[in-house]
C-alpha cells in the first residue's frame, strides 16, 4: 500500500471526476494505444480496472481518508508497463488536485 498526503481535505467527487476525465486521454497519449481503463466510485474509494487485459483484477484501489490517499495496486501487475504508466499519470493528477498544498509520500510498501 502507498499512502500520499495532499495537505488539504480531498473531495472524493472532484478526484473521481479528474481521474475519470483525464486518465484515458493521458494514457493513450503516453502509450500511443487505444486501451481504455474503467474508473468507478464506491463511497470514499475509486477503483481502476481494465477487464479485457486484466480480467477479475482491480489495478488500483484509491481510498480517500480526509487529506490522505491510501492506494493499493494489484500485486500481479507491479512491473507491467500499463500499470506503471497509470501510476505515473495518477501521481500527476494527485499533484493537480493538491494544488499549492503539494503532496508527500508517507508510506510505500
């Protein structure tokens, strides 16, 4: 699990919309592929899946806890280039949502 603090209270709806709107276009631009990810929301969690390539697996589970994001990545695809690209894009989107407050990595393991 990875824990990132954004130094401000996070609006789950806002983060969900940002990821939903930006993930696929940014991914296609970086990887030059038409692969699309599904972004869903449940309570204070956001999940990213791609059922065609990763059937039955949630690639990323992001729980919003006040000013922290608790991120779990599927252990089966840690070194997968698609998963690494998604992680890079997510980190950039987290910086956008944090604004001037910035982000800090608290825990990675």
